């Protein structure tokens, strides 16, 4: 028996691709083809934390004879449904002048991101056509202006997501795939190719690949609006995801004030001033949707 048949030391890497029973793990700059140890795929392996291996997972693997086997999935920072990936650090919420932005969707994604420990970043794409006014978001999240056509703003954006794993959210045709392609600046993934790959994007379809831009920087493309899975929070907790309420909420009469219709609500007094009226109205819309959903649950 040659030396190469011996079990080797444990290595760590990130799962960047999943096809059938094979996983591509990026480890120290090398792509390693791995398979999973059977027990990992059962729910009992890691209590309820891990029930399978997802793209985005950090895994430990070992060489066993001539195959590499994933032995362990390290605890996840988060796990998304759409896209179906784990360990996301930042989310680029892309809007553009065409199609016209839907800020209710933007706000829902922001809440969802904050809930999952993901930093939301607003990306205003297609600035070569027109710049959209997003002053409502200046205090809410970082804002980047880009054009996938002229490459404007791409360097700054790339700096922001350096060393992170990033997903994209945004209506169809705002330019998510174009931005990735412009960033990659090559034709490794054509727009058409990416669309085909993710177009089956129902809730259950898994994303098969995350793109390694450089070193520890990864990006996940998604088709259409993602990060919109039902916001898993109670309506009463929605207020905590609105940064602009923070400086006023301690002065509301009630600690439990949701700033909807309680008496002596300090937050309400600042709507239309420090607090954007439109953001506040959309807050109420999301609040009511969450109430409705809860009522349905108990019907
Ligand atoms: N003028 C202009 N057009 C752009 C820009 N970015 C993308 N486009 C165009 O917008 C269209 C849609 O771009 P995609 O990158 O496919 O959009 P997407 O967000 O990935 O769409 P889905 O995959 O359907 O969700 C294409 O025709 C692009 O050429 C930009 O910065 N400026
Ligand atoms: Mg796309
Ligand atoms: Zn209040």
C-alpha cells in the first residue's frame, strides 16, 4: 500500500458548488471534489443545526484512499431559503430606474437581512440611465451607485464586499447578473448561462454554485427577487428593525409601543420629519401583513 492511501489530516474549506452527490470545496485556493459522509446527510448528525450540506457551508474534510470525504459541517451563521445557501454576510439589494423600484420589497428584504444577521446594502444600478433618489435610506444602510454598462462604482462596491460572502436581491432585470459579470470582468459566466442555472428558482430549488470573485470574496446570483421568504418575526418585533425609530422610541408612553396607534407615541410625532413618511407607511403595511399572517395561523 502506497503512502497516498493513508487517511490524511483534516482540512477545512467552503462548499462552492453542489452537483448531485458531489461537492466542490474551495480550500486554500484549491478546488477539491468531495463526497459526503453518509451520516452528515441525516438530521441527527448535528442536532437540528445541520440537516444536509449547503453551498456556502464551511466544512471539514479528509482524504480517504482516493476520495475526499466531508466529515463535518461547521455551525452556520445563517441559512437562507431563497437562495438556498448558508453563511451569507452581506446582501446587495439592487434597484434601477427601469424596472421602477418597488420599495416595499426593498424594505422587506432589509428587515429580513437584519433578522438573519446580514448587512443590507442598497445598490442603485443603471446610473448611466438615471439616478434614483434614495434619500430615505441614507441613515438605513450603505448606498452604492453603479452601472454594469460603464463600470461606474464597481471598484467601491467590490471594496465593500471584500472578504465577504454576498447574495443579491432585486426585481428581475435590475441588472444583478450584469453586475456580477462586470465585476468578474470576464465571460466565465454569461448572463444567459447564469439565468438558466437559477431560473428554476422556486423555494425548493437549490442554488448550485457560489462564485469565488477572489480570495475570500464570494457572490451568489439569484434570479428575480430573493431574500423574500416570509419574514419570520412577530409583528410586535418589526419596530426593532427600523433604525430611524431608535432615538425616539424610549420617549413613547408605552414600552411596548409599536408606533401604530398607541397614545403619546413619540415616533409618530417625528414621521414626516426625521422619519420618512413613505418608509413609515410601508412599515405599517408590513406590520399589517404580519398581523394578518398570524391571524390566519390561528384561524
Ligand atoms: N443601461 C444599463 N443597462 C443595464 C445595466 N445593468 C444591466 N443592464 C441591462 O438590464 C437587463 C437585465 O440585466 P440582468 O443582469 O439580466 O438582470 P437581473 O437582475 O440579473 O435579472 P433576473 O436574472 O431576471 O433577476 C439587461 O438587458 C442588461 O443589459 C446598467 O448598468 N445600465
Ligand atoms: Mg439574473
Ligand atoms: Zn411609539
